[in-house]
């Protein structure tokens, strides 16, 4: 006899209460994806270096036209709070102190994939598309490529472009800003 498992889905409010009461440790590396609490992979030096390089490029490139957030959560509906590695969000004077950034605030998300390659492509990319995040870049450290996702639909991104070392790309929100793939990956 097959047993059907029932999953309990958590809301963002549940997730925050678990953190406030100590159920989730303050240093827990977790994120809320479609109501499930997912443990994130440990961050190694190559991953950290790619995040730092991307952050440096975007801070210099966008200036005061956007905010660059590093491993900060984005509120996606009632059941999602992923923590992309880098996010370009609309500038706000309060720097999002009074409320979370949401999908309406996001200009570009960057995920750095080494051990998380499959998860980023099969779970996070469709999630971001469903919430109409206009652009996602996955910096794939294992394959030396930057995968650029654009044109979100309810079932995924309609446009996927794979860029390799020696190529460059400009964020949709900042067409004047040319980013060399090498400058993020190496």
C-alpha cells in the first residue's frame, strides 16, 4: 500500500517566526522556496570570489541608479524568500529597511553556481520566471559560462543565452554597462 506524504508548506511569516524564536539558528544557511525551507550549500572561495567580483562590477557600474544587494532575501509572494547571490534592485531612500524587496523591485538577479548548478537551473530559474523577475544570470563556475535568462513566462524563461569566456553582456536595465564574462568567472 502506497502512503501519500503530506507536506507542510510554510509562509514567510512562519519562516520569520521560526528565526525569531530560535528554531532556525541565526547563522543557518537556509532559504524559503515555495513554502519549503531549503538548506543552502556551503560557500567556498571560488563562489565567494565570483560574488565579490560581480558585486564590485555592479556597484561601480550602476552607481546611484540601483542598489546592489549581496545574499539578501527577496520576498516572493507569501511562500518564498530566496537569497540570490547578487541582486540589482530599484533604488530606495530607506535601503529596504522598512519592507523587503519584492519581485517588483528586482532588476537583475545573479546566482553563482558551483555545487548548486542543477538546483539553480531547475528550481530557482523557474521560480524567478514565475514571479516575473526580468533577468537572471547564472554564473556557472564548473563550465566557465554565464547563462543569461530573459523574458519570463509562467513556465520559465523564454530566452536563454549561454555566454563563454571572452564574451560580454549588458543588463537589460543598464544597456550602457558591458560586463565581460571573464570579469565575473575569473
